[in-house]
C-alpha cells in the first residue's frame, strides 16, 4: 500500500491509460478540508468510473455474491 501525506488543497492523480496531460480518463483526489480527525476529499473522475465509500462497496459485493449463490445474477 502506498502512503502519502497531503496538505489541504494538495492532490494525487491517477493518470489513466493515455498518459497524456489533461486527458479525460484521469482520476484526481484533492484534500478539500481537514477539521480535527476528519478529512474531506474531492474526487474528479470520468463519468464511467463509479466511486463508492468502502463500506458501500463491500455491501454491493456481498449482495452480488448472495445473488450469484442463489442463481439470480448472471456471472
């Protein structure tokens, strides 16, 4: 796992496949605000990329596994 330190207003970028600057397939995560033990992040990603909080993503995956086990979802 990569560990990074960022200050308010700083960001990290996942450049996407083309590696050309300013292409629409990059993902940027910006530290918007830090208050106490809370960090607010802004995420700029292409519309085709779905972004979830981890606990929501775990729930989606759990539901998909249950549906597959019961034969209700095409794999």
